[in-house]
C-alpha cells in the first residue's frame, strides 16, 4: 500500500523557534509537495521538488524553506516560527512519469505556534 | 491563471438525501480534474478523477462529469450516508512535468441520521 508519512501529527512551538517538518514516501515518486491548509482557503502550495536537491517555490513560500537530500524525504523548515504559521501542513508526492495522475497525501501535521 | 471555485459550505443533509457539490474551474490548456476527500483527522484521499472532456469519474457511489463547455466538475451522490461526512476538495492538474495540483477552498459535508 502506498504511503506518505509525516513525522508528527501535532506540534506546538514557540515564536522564533526553528521548526522542521519531515515527510517520507515509499513510492519512489519524483515529485514531492508541501501545502498548508487553512479554513476557507483550501490548500495552498508552499514549495515543491521534482528531483533530489531540486526545489521550486509555490504560491506562498515566504517564511519557509525546504530540503530534499534523498528522493524519499522532503523537509519543510520554518526558519523563525511566527503565530501566522499556525496551520495544518500536508505533504504529498506524485509520479512524474504518469502525467495527470493523482498525488498521495500524508496524514498532516497540525502546527501551533505560541 | 488557473483556479478552482467550489460552493461554500457547510452542506448539511439527512441520510439518504441527494448530494451535489458544485465545482467550476478556470484553466489555460486541458487539465485533469479531481475530487479529494478529507475525513476528520486525516490527510486527503483521491475520491475520483477525469482526464478529458466528457469523462465521468466514479467511486463509492460518487460521480462527477468533466464538462468543458461549462468548465465544471460537479460532485454528486444519490444517497449519502453518515460516513460520507467529510471535507471535499475539487482540484485541477496538468499532465506531465511537476503534476502540481490547484485546489478549491473545500466544502464541508455533514450528514445526519
């Protein structure tokens, strides 16, 4: 069964902390994505990666960075957490070769910044 | 630009009622269209998809038809169950390349016995 695993379901961090959200997929997918989900706004793309060490900005990259050192792992980094980054974060992966196919999502990390 | 618009929720129905959740899109080119579902406390799961005009996607009693002339992909189910209570997201994406998905805002469905 295909799987995208996010390292934490719930996180509480303090303002100004550096925060790492980890995501691992076991499907050998080329593409990986980080979205944030907020009520009334749906899912907004933060960053994505189409290959190891490659990254592209999404629609709302400000305040975030990413790292992809291995194909199966994609990390989202909040350099200095702020309260407006309190949100649900969703990781996803997809295969580049099967164009138009679906993305597979992790269970989400609910981050609260206090 | 590319975008997806969904009807606002929440939608509240009684069990066995008919469900329609409207979705329209704006896109340059010919996207694939998707419905994802998010059950409480979980990530998103693909519910159904359609890759070209007039295709009908179906799964678990849900259906949606890709209508190019009206740029729509409305989700329907003839008889909802309490277990269908969830948030439903319409999305579009393009073949090949990065497969980025663009999502609507989501529609919360609550089904009561």
